[in-house]
């Protein structure tokens, strides 16, 4: 693999026709401070350079992973639903259906660390300590059988990990393998005979049609004659402005929770109608044991219970699956409660 | 209204019947005789006698309700959720070359964020003479450029590697848009930070990242950055939409859409690539033997017939038919587009609406007299490097079935005698 690709910049003609030519600098902007650069420059390179201080072991990683990652990536990094699988798949890359994971595909360990530190968990990026990031990455390595369970990941041990697919990449070779071959502009008799269909379309109609019709069916069945009375009894008054502010706060939640028309269960249960509903009462959602137990006591979601839970979920209900750090600001709490109320009309 | 439209339909049928009866060739026959008077013409209509909306009824105008179907659409089951997801431009229903922002496809890795101009900062650091921070206002004071480019997601047509999957050009080819961008060249900004001390350009890279949670960092050779990249704050004359990176995105002409970082917040010059998630685990092309190509940045020449197509069946019956579509190349300008009606046995050159522009979309038309015959419609683009858009078979011979990304194969629509079109593969 060459260190650097031979670039074909075919674009010089296009690019400079209207580009301004400046004789000297304009003196715009200001110098960046060291603290500013340090805050944004999180790059970690394949050779481990620019890794932060800190460390994390596999066992700690298992706990942190269960808390922050398992809702989407599965307890053993095997993936849940359509979310990415992080473990397994070694030696499947030439198969009909390759399984691309950190273990089977990612060439550099630095990429995992860099990505987890910048972007994970989904909906709570850059809220974890460097130690937790080290621990999570150590656990992902363990899930891929790449380290033992007593392994501790740090700057010092980083380069000792061998990634199985580190030699699996070549630099774009289209110039050699394709560009010379794809030049025949045949106009007549380009195929020996009349063409036939070899494959028909797999999804013939609107690709969303299946999903839409089952939803329609569900809503058509749902209303019963008693529904209107129930709705009136259940009606709650709410402050629309505050609820609107709550919609913004809800951005913290919506990676896992859906609300509104057409909402479905995601990594968390659907929240339509949560106000005044018993805990753990959404059909088809797999609640944690403590949440189910809470529901069995008859606990109902209201101002008191919701504000307690959302302020510090894991303290309020030890063992909850909800990987959310908690709402710190009273203002945000009031707004989100109003938003949930508004979605329970 | 129901009445009049029925009659209108009847008169159209009569026209077609008349045209067929004469058996005349296209061009030699004028409009046929109307069977009856059209009340849309003979009767005074409400819109003619009454008044329409006043100015400012919609301070920012949206398409009229009758065009409500011409919208971006996602395919829900393709991704785990709708935040890290994709939708598709309704290219089947558009014409010309410019994609309106409101229906230009979206691809987010951590959702479309809302970032105010006042809160926007762009940092340039790394191997520059002086690391700098710009505000949005600063950026508007640099000399400005305006140019049109297409942006194609590397995964556009990716579903189709294994077979004919989704039925519509929107879904098979809609991860693309073409806009006129206004902004500042990346060269201008990098030179402001100073390139004097870093040494040779050849082996340097820029790393670009966004302000959203995904960060979506990508490494780009400095040579490309200085050649034609720009940072854009306007598209099609107005501010970027939030879903396209408001207030500032990167423009990387001809290269895969993932590199056009949205909500651009930092540009670092470095002596090697970062090998970020988006340039190793994603956007790399796995070959049949299990090795994978990386740094496959350029989007090769490609085209698709947008109408007729599965979402745009022929409803008007036999006679004059406009076949139209789009063509583009990341390596230069489109020089010609050919269309085949028989699945690639014979080809004829289509008409380009305008001469091709480098790394921007071209619109092509082929006007035919369709007599209800079965068609296997294909289009094939040529660019100014001499490249001819390949068939799916040609691509599979080189890359196998698992490449996912960078599928620029020739697309086939099967049109039956009723004018209905379906996505197929042919021999």
C-alpha cells in the first residue's frame, strides 16, 4: 500500500475560473488559544499518538458498557435490532454476507477510541470520562476475543493490541482496474441477442407500504366506543408554551424514545400517554426487572414520580435500563414534564 | 370538478385514438379533432371569476398542495432509527438540474442540529503558521465564489449491488442533489492561516469535522483541499437548510457526500490521515476476496432515467414520449449520454439540455414515438476523461457483490405495454 494516493485532480479547469486571487492576508479571525485547540482537537492516530491520560479494564468496561451502550449494541456487543454489531464476524469478509465489526473489520484500534470518545453514547456524546472510554474499548476488545479479561487499556498498552483486519485494506485501485476497461461506447449489436429479465425487483411497491398498512390496521382497530369518554376523563390541562420548550429538551431523549403520531417503541418505550399511566405498561416493550417490579406495585407516572426518575434515573430505580445521566436544570424538568403531559392528551 | 376532469380524460383518449387511427409518424400529425367541447374552456371557472391569495399569504412560499407528493422519502427499515438515517430526493418528479433545498436528500449521523450563526466558530489549526478562529461574520468578509456541484452519497444505489431491490429512481438513485453554492474557497481560508512553514503540500492532509455529535471527521489530501474545495454558507441563493449543515458546510466537488462535512467547525492540517470511523469502518468497499478498498473518494460517471420509471409510469398512452434523466461525473464534465430502449443491444445519443459542467449534474432528453412496445430503458453517461458508465456485470467482475458503496452501474427499467415500469436486471 502506498503511503499516499496518486491524486488525479481533473478539476483544475473548473476550479479556478472564478476563484479570487489575494495578494495578502486580510487579517480576519483571531488566533486560537491553546485551551480552545485542546478542547476540540480530540484526534487519535493509528500509532496511538494524541491519546489522553487514563485507563480502563475489561471488568469495569463491562459495567460501563451495560450502562451506556448495551441498549443498542447488546449486552455482549452483539447488537440489538438494526443497531451496529460490535463483535464477531472474523473471517467472514469474503462471505456472501460479511459481518463487519470492530473485531472483524476495523483496521485500527485508534478509530474505536476516537469514535467512542467523540460521538458515543448516542444522544450523550462527550459526557463520559476518558477512563470510561478506555474501559468501554477494552470491553469491546474482550467481546471480540482480542484481549483477556484481566486486560487494562491505556496509552501504554494500546499498541500491544493486534487488530485482525489491519492488513485488509488497499488504496483505491480504480485507476488501474477500472478506468482503462470502462471505455467502450458500443452503439449497435452490443449484446448477441434480445435481452431477458434475469432478476425482478425485490420490493415491487412503495418500500414503506408494508409498515404503513400495518400501522393503519392497528389504529383502525384501536378506537372503541368507550374511547371518547376515556379520553375526556384522561384529559390533562397543560401549558403549550412550556410544552414547546419541553420539545427541545426532549432532544436528549429522542435517540431512544419516540412520541407523537406514528411513534413506536425504540430502544426505550413509546411515551404517548405516559402521564397518569402505570409504570412498565407499554405492550411489547421489554422492561428491566426493577421497572417491571415498580409497575407491579401500581406506581403511576405523574409529576412526583417522573421528576424523581428523570432527575437521576439510576439512583431512583437501581438497575433501570435507561442510560440517561439525568436532568440537572429545574427549568428543563418543568418543560419536559409539560411536554410529556401534552403528549398524553 | 369531477365531471369536467372526466370529460377532459375522454377528450384526451379521443385525441390518442385519433392519432393512432391516422397511423401517421410523429411530427407529421397535428392535434386531432376534439370529440366534444371542454367545459374547462367553455365554462367560466371559479379561479377566473374570483380572486386569488394576496401577497404575503405565505411569506416563504411552499409548493402548491397538488405537488405534495414531491417530497423526500425515507425507507424506514433501512436503518435502526430516523436520527442516524437517510432519505431520498424525489428525482423522479423533478426536472432541470438544480435540486430545491427543501426536497434535497438528508443524511445525518447524529441528527440535524440547530446551530445559530452567533454561536458558530470555525477553527483552523495544525501545521499552519497561525491557528485561527473565525466567526460566521468573518467568513462573509472573505472574497466570495459561487459554483454549482452535485453531492452524491457513496451509498447511493448501494442496495442494488445484490439485485434489483427498490422500485423507483427516488430510492435507487435519490441520495443525490445538485446545488449552486456560495462561499469562500478553502484555499483562501488556509492561506489566511498561513501555509509557509509546513513544507511540501504533496504529503499533507486536512482533517475536517462537524459540530454535531457524530463529528463525522474525514481526512482529505491537502492537494484537493487547495484545488477546488470551498466552505459554503448559501445554496441556491439562500442560507443552507439546517439539514444540510446551516450555517456552514464543506463542499468537496466530485467526491463522496460524506466528506462534505456539515456544521463544519474545525479544519486541521496534518502530515497523515486520522483513519476515522467514516474512512475505515464505513465508506470503504469490500472486494470479493475480502480485502477492502479505502480512500475511494471520487464518484465516477453515472446516470439514471428519472422518467419513465417505476414512480413515473407512462399514463398518456401511445405517441410522443419524453424520456429524461440525470447524469454526473466526479471526474469532470458530462460529454454525452446514450439511451437504450432494448436493454443495451442498441444505443442512441440523447440531447443534453446544456453542455456539461465539471462535477455538476446534466439533464438529458430523448424524444420518441412510443407505440406500446415493451422497453428495457437504460442510460449511459460519458465524461471528459473518456470513461463510459459500466454495466452492473462489469462492476461485479471487478468488485464482487459486497462493495455496497460507489455503485455507478447502468440502471434498467422494464416498461410494459401499459406503460408501467419496474426495476429489473437483464441478461
